């Protein structure tokens, strides 16, 4: 790992920390030339069926909010965000497997151990699918949790 770059584990944890406030539960994450790109599914803007005349008029006059389709994370953005998030992190036992940054960190750690070069990560509420170096792996919440426990038990600075 070159100086000033993050491992997959670190980078994916930071991406998870940035996606959590958005409530993203389904997306695809891929490497790009400068970092990572997260593609979110296009969502329809819901329209109320029983709207008043005034509500319908406001909806027509107000431009519709463009749904967020993709977010790019450059290497420098990730480094900066990692430094900012370090003060907020709790150094304790593994979090619940439903925590996005924890789950992505575990997937990143898995990719680090496999020495993956290229990968995409598809996240949905039921599982995480990882395609790397022409291989495919599926991670259920239970598998994420189990891998997280294994990772924490192997830490050299564990009390």
C-alpha cells in the first residue's frame, strides 16, 4: 500500500460512513480511475393522488428534484473523510451487522486478504454481492457478522 492511500477495508468503511446518512440500502460500488463510484438506483418522485389544486399547481411550477444517480469518491476525498471520521469512531467490539460502514469494512478486509485488483460491490437489503478478479462471492448478514468477529479476534492489539 503506497503512502497516502487507504486499503480497501479503510476506503469502503469511509464510503459506508458517507452513505449512511443518505439511507442508501441498495447501490453498486465500483472502482474508478481516481477512486470509487457509487451508483444508486433511480427513484421515482411520488405524486399524491388526492392532492389539492394548489398542491398540483406547486408541483407543476417547482422543478422536480433530480434523484441522485451516482456519487464519486476520489482518493483524496476518502483520505480527508477518514481523518475527519477517526475522531467519531468508537474503538470497541464489532457493531451490529446491519451497520453499513461495518459491513463494507468487512467486505474490504476480505478483498484486501484476497489481493483483489478490480471489483464491484452490489448491496441490497438481503445481501452483498462482490465480483472481483473474475470471481463472485455473496455475503449474507450472518456471514458479514461472522467475518467481522474473526477479523476482530485476529487483531494484534486486542486485550
